[in-house]
C-alpha cells in the first residue's frame, strides 16, 4: 500500500518516508540480517516505485516550466544584424522591443542571488533558499514568463533537494553505504531525463547570457552538493551539465563573431545622436 501511495500524483514523498516507512526501520534491519533475500525484494520494490515517481515528477515539471519560457533570443539575434530585421512589417521605424532583450543583463542577474556570497564560505543551504523555485501552477495562473536560466535553476534546485532527501533516507532505511547502493538505481533515469531535456533545449538556444548564467549556477550547485555531502553522487552529473554548456556557448559566440566580420555598413543602418545598435550590443 505504501509503494502504491508513492506512485500517486501530488504525493508528499517525504511525509510518507518519515511517517509510514521509517517507523518500520527496525524490521528492515532484522530482515537484512535474518533474511537478505526478502530484504532485497523489499528494496527492489521501493527502488522501482521511487524511480518511476521521480521520473514522472521531473518530466511533468519541466513540461510545465517550458510553457513559461519567454525565449529571448533566436538565431537572428546577432550583434551585427541588418536594420531591416528590426523593423516592424507595417512601419519604417525600428521596433525598440527587438533591440536589446537578448543582449541586456538587467534583472536577469537576480537568478544568481545567494550564489555570489557563498564563494566566501557562506551557508550553501541558506543561499539555495534565497530564491525559491518557480511554482509552475501559480506562475501559469498569473501569466508569468521567465528566461530559461530561471527555469534551469528551479529544476536543478528541486533535483538537488530530492537527491539529498533520498540519499539520507536510503542509507537510514536500507543501511546501504557502498558504491552500488539503491540511490543510483532510484535516480539514474531521472538524471538522464534532465540531461536529455537540457541538451534538447540547448540545441536551439541562442542566448549567450542565459548560457553564461547557467554555467555560474552550475558552479554554485557544485558547492551546494559538496556542503550537503552528496557530491559523490551529484558532482559527476553536474560535470556533465557543465560540459553541455561550453560547446553551445562557443557556437553562439562564433555566430556573433561571424556577424561582425560579415557586416555591411549600409545594411546595419546609419548613425544618429545615440550609440549605434551594433556598438550597444557589442558593449553589452
């Protein structure tokens, strides 16, 4: 019955673990010594249930958050862009809304709130709580939109919290501390899913600022998992995340450099009393 509860949508997993499973911890200890075969069967049932539950939760959460993505940059958002691409279809004026979104840091730096201070040895757990993850349901109801680095932070924050909880529970309940313990079996599919989702998004991501911010966030997450002492299981995953960002960042920056080298002075527009658009984008 407990394993069935774990698979139900919107289940409070931590509450079930604390109030419905841990009270039988002494029985699991007894089975570990007296009947290892039955202990393994119980373990396998739990692992299968939690693996499916976590995989479904993070797949659904990512799908919900993608509907909130404002997608600031496209493949034509380059430093040196022809002025015609910035004009409205029915006007000769340049659409100012198209001029700087993908090139201005602005408030997007707030995604790093709580991460900078930890570089000097601050409390990692307090830092992680300084900016709560996105509540997808409320954000959708309120019509809110977010740049992708905020979505990335929310997903990885939830993932680290879940990993921490499961790492502690599995060792307390099943008394497994080796390399091949049940944590890997529980989280393997979920970690692969998150990597696949990120890789698919980056394939069509042209936002250099978002990529740089996510690289910075990943470094902060590495400090968090180390402070929580789950770096043995989570740091290899975060290394793979970081390895996805750098090649994509190089591709985006190479595209910007090509746009500058191939820019036509006549097509990028004439100057006025304000700094030229290309100069502004280059500086930003």
